[in-house]
C-alpha cells in the first residue's frame, strides 16, 4: 500500500477548495490499489468537474457554479472517505475479521428489517407454545437472533459511507415501535462505533435525528453519545451541514444542557484510572484494615467474637466509623459521576463473551444466549433479577458479574448463597441517586464505551473517541460547529468545573475561554482575569478593570483586582479595594486578612498588626490568621515573634510549604544560619515545585527582596545561603 498517497488523501479530504487535488489523488490511489468501483465513481466526478471548467473557459455565466462546485467537492469527499476507510481497515485486524464474518451475507434493508420485526413476532407467538416446549423455543429464538444481530453490527461497522436512503432507513427502523428497544440500542451503538472511527455524514445525521425524535430514553442517550463521537469539524465539504445539525439540536435548552453534562462526563471517564488508584490505595485500604468486621446480607456488622472488641471497645466503634466513611466516599464519588467499579471489573473482560464486538454494547438482558450457563446456575437466586433492576453497574460490567458468578457459584458457601437469594440483598451498601435520569443512563453507556476502548483485546484497532488527536480529552464544546449555538455560553461553567475537579492544562482552559462567544461581557473578563493571574496570559488587572467599567459594583471583579494588585501591583490600591469589600461583607475574615497584608506591604505595620492580633484572639487556631500575623511580624522586623508563630504552626501539623521558607527567613534574621539552612532545605525539597532546589530558592529570594533587605541580608549572603542549604 502506498502509505504516502494514503496520508495525502487524508490531508486533502480535510483541505478546503482543493477539489481537483482530491480527485487526482483518489484516481491515482484507486488505480494503484486496483479498487475499480472507486475508480469508476471518481472518473464520473472528474468528468463533471472538467465540464464545469470548460463552461467557465467559454465565458458562460453560471450563478449556480459555486453550488455545483460544492456538490462535486462533496461527491469527491464521499468517494475519498470510502477509499480511505477500505485501505485503512486493512491495517486493523478487528475490521478485517468483521469483513470476513459478513462476507456473502444478505444485508439489504429488507433483510435487516425482517430480522428486527421477526424477533417481535416470534416472541409474541411464544404464548401459543405449551409450557413444556416454551423455554427451549424461547432460548432458540434469542440464540438465533443474537447471532444475526452480531453480524448486522459487523456489517454496519465495516460498511461504506451511507447514502441518504441508508440513513433514512436506519433512522426509521430504530424509531419504529415494531422493534425491540434492545435491538434499537444495539443498532445505535453499531452506527456510533462505525462513525467514530471513520467520518460518515449520513451516519452522523441519522444519530442526530434519532436523538431528536426517539421517545426511548435509553436509545436517546446512546444516540447523543454516538452523535458527538462521530462529529468531526475537519471536513470542509460537510461543515455547513454539520453546523445546521448542531444549531438544530441546540435550539432546545435541555439538549444544550445534555451536551454540557456530556462534556463533563468525558473528563470523569478519562480520569477513571486515577479514581481507581485512589479507591484501591486509599478507600479500599481502610476497609481491608478492619479484619474484625464482616459483611452480611444486612450490611456491615462487627464480629462479636473479636477479642480486640472486648479489650478495646472504642477501637471497634472507630473501625466501624472508618468503614462507613469509606462507603460514604465511594457513594459520593459515584453520585458525582465517577466510575468506581472500573478497577474491579477491568480484570473480568477475558471471557469469550467479549470476543464478540456487539456484546460490548448490547444492553443487559437475562435471556442473552451467552448467559445460558449463568441462568442454569443462578435460576433459583433472586440476585440476578436485582442485578438487572438495581445494580449500579454499566451493562458490560453486569455481563462480567453474571459470567463470573456463574463460574464460581458451586464454590460459594451456603450462607453466601442465602445472602444472594435474599430479596433484600444489596450491592455492598451502595445506592445511586436518580437511576432513571438522562445523566445516569448516559454515564452507564459511556462506561461501556470506556471499557471497550481500554479493555477490548484488540483495542489498538480503534481510535479512542474520548480523546482528540493531541491526546487531550476531546473538547467538542470548543468546536467551531457550535459557534452559532447556545453551547459556548456554558464554557465559563466548564472552566469552573475543571478547575474545581481536575488539574487542567493551561492550553485546555484557553481553548474553552477562547471559544466563549461574548468577549465584552463582564463575566468573561472576570474569568480571563482569574486565569491570567494563574497563567501567563497577560496583565490580569486589566481584565478586572474592564469588568468594573461595565459593572462597577461587581464583587468578583473587585476581589480579583484586589488580589491581583496585592500580589504584583499597587498595594495601596489593594488596601482600598479590600476596605470596600469589607464594607460589603464585614463578616468575611479573608477580606480583613488580605486588607492587613496590603497594609503590611505599604509599610503600615501598626494598623495591620492591630487587626491581625484581634483576629488571632478571636480565632487562635486559625492557620491563615496565624500565618498572616507571622508574615506581618516578619516584615516589621520582629523575627523572634514571627519564628515562634511559624514554629507553632508546623508543630501542630498545620503546614504550608511557605511556612518553612518564612520560618527560615526569621531564623536568618536571628542569625541562626544552621536553622535557616535546614528550613530552606525542607522548603526546596518540595517534590511539587517542578524545579531544582537551587532554582526554587533563587526565585523565592528574588520575590522576597523586601524582607531580606529588612534584615540587611545582601546578595552575597543570599548566594552563600543557597549553597549551604542545597548541600545540607
């Protein structure tokens, strides 16, 4: 295969107004690879293109020429996408196997519709069967149907680009009340997976139409996820059509809200491994530390025979509290949207069940043919019904659970079987809020996809749709396709969510703020000011000042400007701004503390220390008050008092890394060089600083020039102290 030409094809598919180049590459590549149907299709487009040029050469005026060009460009794009997909699939074994499985099959619209509708009819006809033969007949129906559905899934995955007729057929079929919801959901997943791997406008349009029109909430949320997975703003031939789709969907505020929540869920999904590590190392660690607790059908109970419980009754009560706290943490994590079961179920995806692509996405149902053994083993255990109805797991994990349980049921003690058969059996005490909500349904489906992309045996054959090509979480809200919709209005909320819940890169925050539509709005300017104060985005004060011009009493803007001036600007202005904020909220301690720090920076030590001493009397255990008081005393020249305050903070365990630095300054001011060097060493060893010890201390000394000058510590002494501290 000519990989260079294939890469060029991909480039020209994404290049605007390069129709001629696109036609040329498709003709050359299809000729080299002997793909004759593609060659014949592109030749017809080329002829039409040359005819258009001939008319233009002859001077004919055609007001529709632009429309004609776009039509030809779109046709060439469709042909090029088919060619690229056929060639690229040759490098992906999963697709080659799927092609082999569907080879020679009848996948006409009529045949596929018949499979769906016959299933409903066959199940209805079961009522005419005798009880004796009914169970086997039902098993045969599900077995045959599952095999057909698996092949239809494969067919959709590897099919060429859809025509409008294909899109209309599948849309109407999925929306039809004459087919099972499980079948509709599986078809949506097949379309989604296919469209997410190779762009196909008609598949994307079908998913959008299904999302807008279906009354089945499970089908609806699958269609939304698939629509976003298959949305791509990199193909100019379809940019306008995709913008229209985005605008149509976002006409509804509830749809826009769905998209905003979906974007947040992408970040939760991509944080799953970190969450799993936290559960394993922190939360589950607490559970495993308590051998005197046992799990029963009624929940967690204390082992009454424990000698430790007799000798140390308070310890057992504390252990129970720790376990309950761990369970609360897990519940809270799940209700926030985190995937708390991935770590456990990730080791249960090697059953032959998961060799079938469609099984990763088929909704959980007891009658699935691959659960025959599980049904036989568990038929007298009501837990299976609870698992389906109440289990807070995605469908993929439900299948894993059922398969694992069926293979170990014979080894399970009778008392555990009794627990599983109890109708009140719970799932480890875990409860989930609002399991019928759109967000919950969508989250479970996203977890199915997340498991597939990460755990499927040949997952390298599939692009992970949770990520963009640069390796970052996919930021579909920032796409230009949504520019004319109401979705970018949520970008500031997204930034707030990311900063609160994750540690996003500066570039990620910039993408969201850059895509915000109204850049003259006060809240945009405030957000820019906040981000600029934490990143290298220019003068943060200027953004806050512009916001105050629009809204003079905006507290966020006042606070932002005050903080910016206190940190790196005019301390007198900062003091004035904090005084204004204190009038607005006299109860807020933080405003008084920062006002005092501004006064310290201005050299007004007495006023500042009077306030800080008062706050210290009122709040003797408040670390921030003590820290500010220590800083004020240090700046004034009262090194011994400052040293004692910082020492007390550290001894109590209320530590910030800057406490070691400031205590070091105090020790240095008291001429205790060894103590100062020891403290500077601790400060510079901070693994989170991102720089070496010498650089960190050099930066700190430069920033705190005023303090060092107060104690007559010159540049030579600073240089020597860095040498001593880094060698300590």
